[in-house]
């Protein structure tokens, strides 16, 4: 055997290369490596399966939009609005992410105790109930109040709360002021709920209510948009102001005097019915020239507007405030209510009309409904924050001031955020899509309606229906009520009462939209509701409206007092409905609040360029913003659409809170809000300096 | 070129061919057993009389339901049918505890590929066998071989075959997004 | 039966009614949910985020605002992005008129992003992450994307595929998709988005597209975009049709 | 450390700086290279969020760097073309240096490109599934092939090292390779023409970016030809400039003055042609192409800082001015004019690449777009500087251990200078 020469090696190598190229090796390797580079090992690959579509109700705010959820293999993957729903279709970005909430990082699945930093420690349900019962007994002993804050009154569970509170010596059932505040002022006088006959309204005069952004049932407004003339009186160019037929930029806090000035013109020019003598006297103090500097509007503009309201009637004037800015002061609402009275809008078609109520479905005595503002400060020994979201901001200090020393705060929310973050105990109710939900009419609705949706997902094992919590609390505290019965049974009882009343129509959800149907019995009615149907009352209640209360003399004097020149700026706080409430935003909402410029982020404070220039502040720089209630850092955003002499800041949501869960410092206008005794925070003023 | 060089070349060629055709596949593919034996022939025989689509159904929306869930098996196999060890294990390990059988799927495609069975079976009238082979007549399951690099089964249909068929028949999409997503 | 490549040639397009859009952002969110677009990374900004569809605000006199949903304009005659991709990850699908993007083929060179005048393409600057267990809600009809690749709106191609399959299952032509609607169109509560086949002269979308109130963005670039916009408000038309103005737009001090 | 530990490695008979001084010279550059490598690692490991690039500024400092170094690296192909094909024998004096520079530029560019793409593991798909209509495909193919060619051109220079050339088989290999140099030069020239052009085409085809878009001649936009021409013009200037720097740093003449002059002359004449064609192209673009796309050309220069001064700087100050100097035989003879003119020519091509990359992306396209700014992150900047440091290190090593300038020895003999080289 001769040794291998270089030549042999080269030829052998050549043969090897040729052979390799003729074998599958290189080609398979290339193909496989190509597939290998396409692997996404760290990424979730969702499981495929059968698709189903089910109707649900949105729980992010009281609008209760009807939604359709598409599930694959039992997992919800897509949510859309039920466009043809008889109560109004549509959905907002918050509703479209409803299916994320059960999976949200802030979701609580077991009862927990929260420490001062909001860090949760798991507790047994029995221990939580015992603690709450102890506080309830202590309250009874010491004559302190047991307060339930219900941000979505009118539900079956609301009734259970009121039954319990009626059995407690000093039980208070409170609801925060909301977008129906003007109507509430008038309903107080009417002795029953009122709604707006928007279908026949010609002009809607909104004192800062976000009527085109998320107000009432959005679907109803969208359907009426082309027929309705919207005049927006707003301190900033809100989304509604930008889309309205007319936007008058007013000074913050001037809603009350402006409403009176409009009434003054109407009465003075004989365009409206002549009011009672005491109102005439009041109106005399608010001629347009007097209000001009208060509202920052020329007197001529006020006069022109007043004339157009009369000429293009029926006109409805509404207040109610912004979900992030909080309610208007009661006296401002009274002034707006009086404007409605002067316009003759109360009780007429296209105006404010009476709405029926749901038939009674129980006999147990109920604690009366009170406004949260009326609850005395420092008097509450046990506070229960009911699950259910108004979609509106409520600063903690509005509640905190009501608490007595050693008060216990129990929240029934499934999310560790908003007010719940300040609770001592959380007994989480089922997350959205995990329980039966009711759809009740919104504040603007002029017809009563009712709908129920069935759970789409099984509730997690340790979530507790509020009804069950109440039953256990009553048992532990030795109270007889609320009567037993699960949440679903209570809803069924309600449905049975509606069916028994023989009022209204039943609309059933079918493949080709909704159609009217007469269910054979209460069971069939319940089934139709669960399958996406709804009940709509047919009769509008007829009710005479007495005169609402006049704005208080103190408030009137305050409006007329000349404001001294100040260096700090009024803060306009705002948020979309559902953005600053007790339901956390889905992380996907970063698409609107972080990844695009569509919505201002809580991390910025807006000033008119001229206001910024006067103060030597530079666009885009970090600012230190200080109010009497707090301080925070925010980036300056010069916005030429914001009128000079004020600052504007979002109250929520804060998508960054999702990235830095542990110790995220509070951002946004709510951290700055100075809450007045009437629980408004619209008077907040801020000083801005470069950080 | 002399004879010696030729021999060297031939040796190299032969070695590489052997490596490429014989050794390489041995290294590349890892065999794995199916969790249970399954006799397709028995199920599709005249006595039982199932068609492929009785178990591997196409749903109303045209999507393929894939390998049937355990519930489908349980309709017949709630109790052991016969006395084989596999039958016993099926009932004890899967049917009674309600566990899904972790079958290894020969035709699992990457998740960015979409294969609409309705368009091929109902639209183009292709027989199941034309892609899946004569699975339905086998008494035992073929050994499952996983490609170490790609992570998919050996012999998985690749895009070349999709494309050539779509091109030849003039039917079916040729654009990427016709099938990829 | 017809072949999708030879005879069936839809040209899917959209008409966006700028007078109906109220800038609510439902389309933006629905798009992200349907297409498994991950939530923002903590450091993401307007310029590094991923939002296949975003809504631009147009400013008019007196504080008036209009909103303009921007997605891939699905260029037709001259697709600036498809011709520049070095490895065929982008192409115009002749059977649907959709400009398809295949992220698993993409190497992330971003040349297509440079080429696109509508800025409708998005790069995955971060590894996608879904907080909590939100990954449970991902849509199996859409493949998730890894870091380092480009993605964009493809008119919810998975919905077209599913619609074609549904049609095939009922005995129809697998190349035809009668009930095909992208997620944004389904989600829009204002009915501002009208979708359909521009090639079908009877369709609502092609009739709207031909009305004098309709126009396309950067019409003169000759991209043949299949997304049309319409408005009856002259100032909106002015704001969209004008050439870029030489001011920053953001700096006012 | 002994004075000359590496005596056996440096070219015979050529004075080199003491090893200690050479090492001291390399230390900061190696450190910079290290930081650059770390920055590059970060971008690969954590993703491109380490950069300040974004969806709107999708190309940035890196692409600018690639375009510029590839344009300057054109010196390699063009010198090779002149020497081997057009038989400009004088250029034998700089060809080795030009090849090393070319290799540095191209390998640096490819390295940066691999960091710049989001999925480097999939970069080879371009070869597996190429889109033949894309300019980038052309660039990728030519760039990779040309890098291989450059490696083969570089190899003989390395093999002629004093120590390596003692191995007979390597010497033989070197000899064989050397015989192929004409072929390499031709292939290199062909590939270079194409990818320099394709790099220009990269921008010229962007019909969505009216600032960059140019009308096509045959199938290529005019930038295709302008990029070839500007690279060919700047390449010799870059060889001239680097040779001058090397000569200054080693305190000794490396090539005869005629070589400088020849490089200057070639560069100057091409630059004249380039400036002429660029002016015509600019006029056509401003008066015909962009109005047709619905854009008033004044818009392009309406956003600060990109005023019309950009046009002036690019075409006159950094184009016409060096062109005039380099074409004038009298000025060319004077190094005080020649060398600055060469630097200006290089700066001109760099400015052109900067404008094509950055201004194109900064300008708005939609009516409601803002003008955009972008500042590279430290990771981008450091990997950019890392490439510069890599170039300096590799060039220094090559200069010290390989004979880059064949005339060095004869010039040394004639001048009888004995001063010690400054650094290398």
C-alpha cells in the first residue's frame, strides 16, 4: 500500500463534495435550518379549535354595551359590538378588550388582605367575612355607619346591599354623582327618573359632558349624530368639542353662571316661558355682560347662543361633568336644570321625559339611596366597595374622608387597582365574562329596559359572587337579610317580575338580527334573555315636574365674586369613560395611549403655547406639577387647541402602570385633585415649574 | 486522470453518498412511539365501517377538526372492547380519567401555515390518501420520526409540493398569503 | 370551478368616511386584538410602537378636529414595498389585491419601511410580551411574530382565508369569500369603514370610491392605493390633500 | 518588553516603530473596538431597541456608515481596475494598501449589516429565496461575492509576510493566486460597479420618497450611475488620503509623488464628470421628477437644518471645488492643495450618502407628517466607531507586518533617512 499523496486527498475530497451534493444532506439541512430560524420558542402559540360566538354585556361602564364574543376552543379571542342591538349598538376600545380582563395582571382570584403598599396576602374567605362582620358589629355598637358604595346602582345585587343595610342600625347606601346629575336634579322634582328624548331633540347643549365620546349608550348617540346639533361648552378641546357643531371654550368652573346668563337672555328677550319670581331675581344678577369675564365668552356670543337654542329647539341642556373631571358642583347642575325649565324642555317631546321603573321583585325593606357627598365625614366604620364600575374617576380622598378611625374597607372588585388598591380586604367577585351581567338603561334613556347575559367563562374557583359574600356576612353578623339565593336566582326573580308585569316588548336575538317575540312563560323569557334578548318597556311614565331647587345663595355669591389674579392655573382633568374607573385598562390600550398620539397620556400636562411662553416653560421638557393635594412630574405638551390660562391633564389610564407593577408612583390628574366637601375636584389649581 | 485518482474520487463520492443518504437521516430523525397502538384497518373495515371523515371530520365552517378528541373514542370505548393491552391502557389511562391522548401528529404544519381541508377535500375533491398516504388501511401506526433541526415530522409535506400542485392544476393560491398568515 | 389565479380576482379595498369617524380608536384596538399584536413595551413610543392601524388627528380652524384612520393603503399598480424586499417576504396577492407580508420570511432589513410613504409598516423592536395570562386570549388564526421582523396590516388575511374555507365547506368556490370583513370594519361603531371588492362595480365600496367626495392619499405617487377616504368637509380634504407643510407641527414655543 | 520582539515578522529591511510604541498605539483603538463589539453584542442579544432607530427612521447611522465605507472602499476595485486592466503600472505602489482598505471597508460594512438586520440568522434567505427585482438583493449578492474576492486579493499580501513566506507550499499558493489577480480585478470591478450602483438604486427606486426618487435610465434610476461614478471618484482620493496619513504617521515617504498625483488626477477627472452629471440630475429631479409626483421641490429644503445649503455643500464645496483642484496640474503638484482636496472629495461622497439616507427619511411624505429628527444611541455610535477602530487596527497590523507599499524600500534607500517611524 503506497502512502496517500496530496493528489489522492484532493480527488477524494472532490468526490466527497460531489457525493454530498448528490445526497439529501445539504438540501435537507438548508430547509430544516430555514424552518429552525422561523421557530419562536419564547412565543405563545395559541391552540386552535372550534369557533363559537356568544352575546355578552360589557361591564366596564354603565352603558352596558351589548357585545359579541368570538371564542376558539372555548377561549374568547375577539370582541365586537352588537351593531343591530335594539338598545343601541357599538362598542368602545375598552369593551373590545373585555376578554383580557380575566387574564389581567391586576386581577385577584382569591380573597386577599392588602398592606399599606397595596401588596396582597391571601386570606381565607371565612377570615375575610369574620373581619367584615366584626367591623359591622363594631359599627352597630359605636353608632358608626356601615357604608356601601355602589357605582352601578339599580342592579339585583344593589338590592341585596340595600336589604342588608336596611337591617343595620346605621346603614348607608351611596352612589357617586354621575353623568345623569342634571336629570337627577330634575327627577328629584319630578319624583321619578327622567330620560332625554334624544330622538326628537334638535339641539343638545352640553356643559362639558362627553356626549360624542362615551356618554349614555354610545350606539344611540352615533345613530342620532347626523340629526342632532351639538353645542359643546367645554374648558378644553375635548374629543366631543372637536367633533361638535359648535364649541365654545369657557373658563373652567363657569358652567353655573353661564347657564343662568343664557336663561337671562332667553327670558329677557321673551324667547322662553316666564319663570317664577325668585328665579327672575336670580337671573337679573347674571346678564351676559356680567358673565362675560367669568366665562371668558363675549356677551354677544352668549346672546347668539341663547337665541339659537330657542330658535333651533327642542333644546336640552345637560351637565354631568367628565368621567375624569368628576361631577359639576350641585349648584351648577341646578342652574343647568333651570335652563332646561326656562327652555321649556321638561316633560315635552324632544326634551326631558319621565322613564318607568322596573317592577318590584322583592318585599324586604331597602335602605334609601343617598349621594356619596351627603355621607358625613369621619363616620364610616365599615366601607364596602361594591363590584361594578361607573367608568368614572373617583379619587380615594373622596372616600377616605368619610372613614372613622379604625375603619375597615372591604372591596368586592376583582381588580387590585383604583379604589380597591386602598382597601384592607378584597373579596374578588367574578371577573368580566365570568358571571351573569345585567344591562340597565343609561342615565339618558327615556325608556326602561332590561337585559341579562350568561357567563361565558367558568368563574375561577375562589372568586365570590357579591350576593354570596353578603349572605355569609349577614350570617356571621347575625342578620336575617339579605335573603338567601344566588346571584342567578335573584336575576331570575327579577326577570319573573318583569314577565309578570305584562309590560313592554321582548326582543329576541336571532341569526338575522332582533325580532319581537312573546315568550310563553317566565322560564322562556329568562332563556331568551340569556341568549342575548332584551326587554323594552313600552310606556313612558307621565309625571308632572315641580320646580327644581335654586342654586344656593352661597354658590351664587361665589360665582359673582371677582376672582383675584393668581399665578397658578386651573387644572382641567379629563378621561374617557372607562379609562379612569375601577376596571384596569387592558395592556392593549397602550395602542391608544402610548403607541399612537390619539389620546393624551397621563404622563403629559398640556398648556397653550402662549401660557407656556409666559412662564418660560419649554415644550417637551419634564415639569414639576404641584397642587394642594399632591405633586408629580409630567412632560409639558404645548397644545394650541387648549385655551390659554389653564392646564389640562388626563386622569387615566396609565398604561405604564402595567410595566412597573410594584411601586408605580401615581400619575395623572387624579393624583393632583383637591377634593372639596361636595366631592368635586374641578376647582383644583396647579403650579407648574421646570423639574 | 489516472486510475488511482479515479479510485480516490470514487471513494470520496461513495463515502459522501453513504453519509448523506444513510448516516445523515439516522442522525437527523429521532423516533418516538405513539402513546397507544391504533389499528386503522380495523376501524375502517367493513365490520366497523367508518370512513376517514367519521373521525377526522371537517366542521361546518370548513375547518378540519384534526385528530378526534378522547370523547369521540369514548363513545365506543367507554369500556374495553376486546382484551388487548392497548385497549386496557386506553380505557384506564385516558377514557376513565378523561385525559386527552397525546398523539404525535405526522402532518402537523407550522402555525404560520394554513391548510383548508374544505377547499381540498370538498372543493378539489382530493382523496385523503393523496396527501396522508394509506394510513387508513394500516394495522399499526407508522413510527413517528421527528426532525431534530426543524422539530416537525419526517416526510411532512413541504411548500414545494403545495406549489407544484397549485401550479399544475391551476387551482389554489400561489401567493404567500394565500396560505401563510 | 374557477381558479383563483386565473379568473377570480378580487380587489379588496376600503372607503373610510372621515365625516363619520369620531376617533374613538375601536378599530385600532380591534386590529391589535385580532392580529395578536402585543401590547407596548414599557419604552415604546409613537415611533417604535406597533399599531397596524392608527388614527391621525387633523386640526381644523376653531378647534375642529377630524380623524383619519391610517392602515396599509394596499397599493395596487406600484407597490413601493413589495418590489424592494430582497427575499420575497412582501408581495402583492393578485387574487385578492392584498399586499401580503410574511413575517417568518422577513430578515428585518427594514428597507420596505423606508420605501413606504404611508408609514404603515412596523418593526418589532422588542420581544413581544403579554402581561398576566393575556396570551390565553391570542387568536390562533394569526401567527405571532418574533422580535426583529416587520409587520403590517393585511386586511385580516386570516379572515379572508376562513371566509374562503367557509364558502368551500358549503360547496362553493374555495377562491370566493362572500362574507369577508376585516376586524376594524367589524369593530367600527360609527360605520365609518366600508369594505368590499373594488373590482365589482356593483359593490358599495367601489361606488363610494368613485364618488367625487372620495380621494386617496398621495394620489400623485401613483401607488394605486386601495384605501380611499371621503369627506364632504372642504377643510378636511384640504388638510389631507396638501403637501407637507414646512413647520414642525409639534413645536409651538 | 524588548525593543523588537517581533523583528522576525516585519518586512525585511524596513524600519518599524519599537513594539512598545506600536502596542501603545493599538491599545486605545483595541479598546474602542472592544466597546464597539460590546455594543454590537447588545444589539444582537437584546434586539434593536438598543438603537434609536424607529419605524419612521428605519435606516440610520449604520446604513449611512455602510454606504460611506463602501463608497470609499471603491478605491480597491478602481485601483485594481486601473492597474491590472488599464495598465497604470504606477499604481502598483498603492494596490496592496488599496486592497487592505477595501477589505476593511467591506468586511466592516457586512459586520454592521449583520447587526442592523433584525433576524441575522435569516439573512441567507436572500440567497435561498431571492427577489430579483430588489436592489437590495443585488447589493447582498455583489457585496458578499466581492468580499470573498477581496479576501482572495488580500490573501497573497498576507502570504508574502516574512515568516509565512518561508513555508514553500504557501509561497506556491501565493504565486498561483497572484497570477489570477487580473481575473480577480475584473470580477471585482464588475461586482463593484453593480453594487455601488445598486446602493444608489436603493434610494433611487423609492417612488414613495420623492426626495430620493429618480427617473430610470434603462432599468436603473439615475442614482445608480451617480453612485458608481461618485464612488469611483472618491475611491482614489481615499487611497491618496490614507496613504498620506500612513506616511505622516510613519514619518516617511511611502510612494513617489507621481503616484499621489496620478491618484489625484484620476479622482479629479471623475469628479468633474460626477459633478456635471449630478447637477444635470438635480435639475431634472427638481424641475421634472418631483413636480410630477405632486411635490413642490422647495418643500425638500424647507425644513431646518436641511436648507439649500445642502445642495451647495454637496455639489460645489465638496464636489466642484476638489474637482477643480485635482484637475489642475499645478495645484495637484502641491501637497498643500492635493491632500485637502482629496479629503474634501471623500467628505463630499460621505455627505451625499448622509443626505440620501437621513434627509430622505427626515422629510415628511404625508400632509400631516411632522419633520423627524433622530440621534443615534450610544450602542449605534460605538459600534460605528468600533468599525473605525477595527479598520485602524487591521490597517496598522497590515502596515507593520506586510509590505503594503512596494516603493517604501527603494524610497528608503534613496533618501537614506533613518528616523524611527512614529507609531507603526
